[in-house]
């Protein structure tokens, strides 16, 4: 930067210096011609003039080509050579005058000193060496010429020339130092100003970014939860004042967690970005769209009651198209809950809460659908919340109990196992169905506690069976696919077996067909249970979409044929054929078959003829309390009479 500024100063000062040099040279040439018009001297002065014009042309050309800014070092180098050449001309000039007549030599030397001094002053303001290369040859020539006069005046002038040269050198370097300092100060000032401008721009950009992030989701660019509350409420307030109807929709992607687990979070993030774009593509420009977090979105926009279904279905349809992620198409569904203002409330918190209730109803009804809030849904949601709170108390107080239904070998009527069935006799509500208890646990993050309670009860029952001399009887416990998703079932089973010192081979885990297919949820845990030696059974076999290869890979020990394939089997040929087809699958894989829902001896005889191994149902016994089960077992063994 300093070198560049020096080159610019040289460019600016060289032209005046060259003009002064040319004028001085012309004055000397004119006076020399007047006293002694000799051709060779005039030729020399002419050549000197051409040199000056050449220097001037070089400076102008270098300036036009941008050499001063691009390569200041080259510009200064060749400029220094030109400066020395001009100084050399001034050095030669007095000797030319002296050669034709000594009287003009002293005058010429004086003019030379004066001329080069003026030029050096101009040039020293930029670069000392540049100025000294210009001045010193002329001073040296004048010094020699004064000595050659061999007079006291000449000696005095020679000494004065030396002192003048020394003074000029000192001043030139001091002048250059001052110029360099000023250049650096100017550069620092410019850089500081530039830095302040950049810092100000960055600060403004950061403020804008912070303002954006304060109100928008950084991944999708939609409104975030905080902005949703403010802007949604403002839109709802306008609707209340104007008397228009506003709809609030809460959207949830179905099975998003499985996609994250299977493909990784980066793929899941790309899916969310694409999902946000698809949602916006369906809506009008005046709609407010936000991301509540995870895979949940919210929408507020003006709508009539008749428009709700059309818009909701359009959103479900656009989200049903495959997402091209991770090199393969990924399918996700969409469930939507809707609440209207003013029908269902006039505050964003109330409307969002009621849209959430409707969303849960849509998911509970089978996903890939939408639901509108209603008082009935609100009452059911309140009941569910109360049950969730009461379930915590029930788990702590021991209200959750398990009854056991016998599983009997078809051939010899020998008891081979007991299935643990959940019972909650609520002091006010009465007996709550097991599926409602499990759903409440899943909604309220109590799955681990509920499974822990079941495992503890099952292990205690196995210990009681051991004490009663029935160490070969299994206890079966049903676990849903959702349970595998919400907690580490395999770890809970292993801990329970260790704590109660129970053989893994006697605790059977029943899973549904969904758990087999959705390997990304329960697959690793099922494999861990298999390594522990825990028998695996597929519950309600025949009503889902089991993969035969998956059944073989997991080494399933038992298939439980659903009761709907047993009802009327003694009278219906079609039911019998369905049962036989399902049984053939089990036999081909060498898997034990258990039929549920056996209620009479005729059904037992039919399934025995069709190759079923184990039966369970009211023909033998209902689900019994642990005490009643032990008593029944003691009474009925070794063979169960039917």
C-alpha cells in the first residue's frame, strides 16, 4: 500500500519536475547558442530534450495502463532509471558549456544546481532515492566543475555544493519518512473507516438475522412457536372484531420418528423442509403457517365451514405423494385437527388446545385424515386427561393388577402357560378396558412404568409357580409396537429377569404383526430378546401383514391365531379353510400354533384336527387372579378336564 501511494505521488510530481527541467534546459541551450552557436552542443541539448519527452511519455502511458496501481515496483524502478538519466543530463550540461567557453560554465552549473534542486524538492516528497538519483549526478558534475576552475571562489562553491548535497540527502529521506507516515496514517484511517462500515453492516445483518430467528423456525423458515402465538392471536383478534370466521389447523406427520430412526436426522430435516413447502403450496398467500416443533405444524387463515374439508383434504393429498429422500421414495402421512373461531374459542391457546384434541382424534381413527373439534371430543379429552393422572396414582398404589388365563396343550390337555392380562378396577369408573389403560400410558409417558409393573407381576407369578412345583409353565406378556418405540423393552425385560432370578425361557413376550414389519422400531430389541433366550410369540396372527421371511429370521416360537378365525369354525367351512391356511404357514416354518377364543369342545376338536398345538379360551378358564390361578392349576393338573 505504501509503495503504491509513493508511485502515485511520483506520477503526480514528475510531470511538473519534467516541465521545469525542460524549461531550465531550454534556457541553458538558448544562452549557449547566443554565445557559441555550435552544432554538436545543440544536438546534445536536443537529445536531452528527447529524453525528457520520453520520460513524460512513459509516465503518461504507465498511468493509462494502470501500471502505477498494479505494479508500482516496476513503475518506480524504470522511473528511477529515467530520473538518473535526467540528472546525468544536468551533470553533462556544465561541462558542455565549459568546453566551448569557460565563462558560462559557472553560470550553467549554478542553473543546474537550482534546476535539479527544484526538481528534487518535488520528487523527494514521494521517494528519496528517486529524488537523489535525479539531483546527485548534477551536483557531482557541478562539484567537479567548480574544482576545475582552480580558484578560491570555485573551491568555496565546491564545498557549498557538497554541503548542499548532504543537506538535500537528509531532507529527502526525512521528507520521504514523513510522506510514508502520512500514507500509513491515511491507510489506517481508511481501513478503520472501512472496518467500521463493515462492522456496522454486519451488526445490521445480525440484528436482521436475530429478528428473523426470533420469529421464524431456522430449518423451514416458517413462523416459530413464539411468533405463532403473537401473530395467530392478532389474526384471530381481527376476525373477532370483523365477525369473520378463522380456522386453526394443527398438522402432524405420521411415522416421522421412524423415518428419523431409519434414515437419520439429516434426511428427516430435508423431509420437514419439503413438507413445509408442500403445505405452503396448497394455501392462500394470506395464510399464516408455522412450525410448532418436531413434525408438527400450525395454520391460521380465513375460511368458511364448507372450506375446511376441502383445504384439509388437499393438505393430506399433497403430503401423501412420496418424498424423494436418501435416494429412495419415502412415504409419510398427515393427520389434521381443526378448530374454528369463534365457534370453538376466541383465544389462540384455547383454539390450539382444541385443534390438538381434534388431531388426536384423527390419529386415533387411523391417521391420514382430519377431524373437527366438537364438544364430544372435548369431553373425551378431559376424561383421558383424568385417566392419565389417575393412572399415575394407580401405578404407585398397586391398583394395576394382572390376571392369568391358562394356555393348554391340545393333545394331552396339559397346562403349558399363562397369559398375563391387565386389570384396573377403578374405584369410581369401574373396570377400565386394557386398551384404554395402555393408550393413557402411551400418551402420558408412563409406558415404562406400566411395563415395569407387568414384568414385576409376571416374574412374581413365575416364582409362585416354581414354589407350587410347576417350573415348566410359561407366563406370556403382550407388548405393543408403540411400546417398543417409546421405551427400551428389551432392557426392562433383562433387568426384571436379573432382579427376580427368573429363567428367560419361561417369560414369553407376545408381539403383534406390526412390530415384525416395522423393524426400525422393534427389530433390534426383538433380536436382543432372542439373544437373551426369551421366547417370542406373534399375537393376533392372521389379521395383519406379517412377513414370512421376518418370522423365520426372528425365530418366532409361537403363532397365536386370532379368535376371529375360530368363531363358528365348527359350523363354517370357510372359517375352517382360513384357519387351515394360517396353520399351514406355522407348520411350514415349524412354529407352534395357539388358537385363541376356544369356547366349546367342538371348536377344540376342529382345531386339533387341523394341527393346532395349544388352545386358550373360556372352555378351560377365564382370566384368573394369581391366587385363583395357582388354586386352579393345583386342582386341574396333571390333565385338564373339559
